[in-house]
C-alpha cells in the first residue's frame, strides 16, 4: 500500500501532500485488544474523510485477524 501512497504524494501539490499526511495520522485504527495505530502507519491515506468504517486486519498487538474501528483522534 505504501507504494501507491508514495506515487500519489509525488503527483499532488506539496500543500496537499502535507494535508493528506496530517489527516491520515489523525485517523486511528483500534483493535478490540486496545492496540492503536494510524492509517498513515499502515501505508494508507484517509484525507478529508468522515464516518468511522471498520476494517478487517491482522493486529500486530495480539496477532489475531480482527475488525478494527476507525476513529478520529488527532495527535497533539
């Protein structure tokens, strides 16, 4: 996933790329075990988004395939 993200960031204006990174770092994936990581950390982009979808992912914390909640929790 990181390859597609890097390609996209290479073709958009620098101000958009910075905004994409800032927004993506604010969106967190939360496993039921409590492990949290940002969309940006897993190689994704979530920019100018709303809603809180669920994603089926393997958790690096517990090692299980589980549904992760997507929540907005900006860093700061």
